[in-house]
C-alpha cells in the first residue's frame, strides 16, 4: 500500500509543543528578577534599620574675616578672589605716612633724651672728679693750716715773753731802746702770722664746704637722671604704639590659604574694624551636620562615619565624629520662639556635630559650602555606654 511522503506537522501543533518551554523560561526569569528584587529590598531594609544617614551636612572650614585695626586709605590690594597665597604674602597695604612720621618724631625725641642723659652723666662725672680733687686739696690745706697754728701761737707767746723781759730790763736801765723795738716788731709779726694761720684754716674750711656743696649738686643731677626714665618709658610706649599702628596698616596672609572674597577696592577709605577680605585654609576642612536629637546617641566623639559629597559622586571619604555641640540649633536662633498662647507642637530638634576626615582630603578637593551626606552604623550597644 503506497502511503506516500509524510505530511508536515501543522503550525498549531508546533506552537503547542514549544509553548510550555517558553513559559518555563519566562517564569524562571521572573523568579530570578523577583529574588533579586527581594534580595535588594531585604538589603535596603537591613541597611535602613542598621544605618543612620544625615542629609543635612556640608563641607565647612574656618572662614577668617580680616579687618583693619586702624582707619585709612587702601593703597594696594594685589590678590583677587580665588587666589592661593602663602603665609606672609601681602593682602592689603594701607596708607602709612602719618604713622611713619609719628614714629620718626618719637624716635627723635628718644634720641634727645638719650643725649640729655649722656650730658648729665658726663656732668656728674666731671663734678665728681672736680669735687673730689677740690676736697682733697682743701683737706690738705686745712691740715697744713691747723698744723702751723700752734707753732705760730708758740712764736707769739715767745715774742710776748721776750718783750716783757726787755721792758723789765729797760726799766732797770740794763736794756736798750733798739732791742725793745726789735722785740716789739717780732711780737707784731708773730701775731700777724697767728691771724694768717687762722685765716688759712677758715679758707680751707670754706673750700672743703664748697667741695661738699659740689658733691650735693651731683644728687640734683641724679634726680634729673631719674626724672628722665619715666619720660623715656612714656615715649617708648608711644613709639611702640606708633610702630604697631604702622605695622597694622599692612595686612598679610595669616596662613597658607585661599582668598574667598574681597569687600573693598584700592582707593577706598576703610574704618577701624571694617571687613576687608575673607580667607580660609583649604587644608583644614571638616564636615558639619545637624543630627536629630532622637539619633544623636549614635554620634559620639570617635564614632566612625562615611561621608559622600555631591560634587564627587561615587567617592567615599572616611572620617570620625570629632565633637558634638552641647546645645540644639534652636538655641542659636536670632529670633526666639516663645509659646505665650499655650499651643504646643513638639518638633524634633537638631544637634550640630562636627566630623573630621581621616585621612584629610587633598587641599582644594572639598570646598566650604559643598553639600554632603554622613552615614553611621546604628550601634545600640555603643549608644548605651
């Protein structure tokens, strides 16, 4: 019996044969996707329950506002906003002509005081030497006069005795008139020598008194020298103040940093305390965040954290909590919020914290004001300690 060539299977039959295999593949794929989604969901839920995330975080640094201690005109202002400067480089040069003239005037007055002191000291030395020599000469003369006075008085007494003897002899007729006159002249001469010796003593005493008076003049000069010391200290303090004012008219970079903003232009007149320039140190950046008071127990000093910055997606910075401020941010509000009406709404407060990055990022990578996120592991055991 001739059966003939086989007939091809109908398309419906082939589709019915392949249908169960495709359904199994689709179900397997859906199962894999569901398991993956379940795994990611479980991981996300576990992460949510075991980590604390702070979205209210920013990169911060100590922004230093430089101002002038003295008023004056701005002469030079070399840097521009964004410039990186080394410590000691010139930021602002103000007009210092008045301060320089004041310093010169005070220096001249101090020089005059030094010259006056040198003059008084030289005069004191001269008086000391002169009075010492005059006193020595007066004492020697006084000693000589005092030593000669007894001898002269003895000569006078001897002359008086000889004259008396001559008068007695002359009364008896044994003496001569010539002899009497000679003895009379010798007595007058002896008396004059006694008077002269007394005058020499008084003259030597006067010279010694003058030497003593000269020594007292040295005390007057010493008082004048002492009076110069307070005046010199006063002028020195005024000179130092003028030097300080002159130095304050030159503002230099206090550290290696970056110029953030300049508030004046060359030629402007600034007042004392007026802000001039804003700088910061890019190597001393930190992260500041505000944590809810219900989660502050997870952020204690030394707690390790992970920081991500919006400017650098995918990059993670390691750090640790440096400190926790002991007051909520509401305590620093300019306008307090009293509750006189009695209506009360309980609002979770925020506690500021500071995070130190370890290791520190390269200078300039993170800039103040950048938004950041802080992540920490919620460890209940550490929170109860």
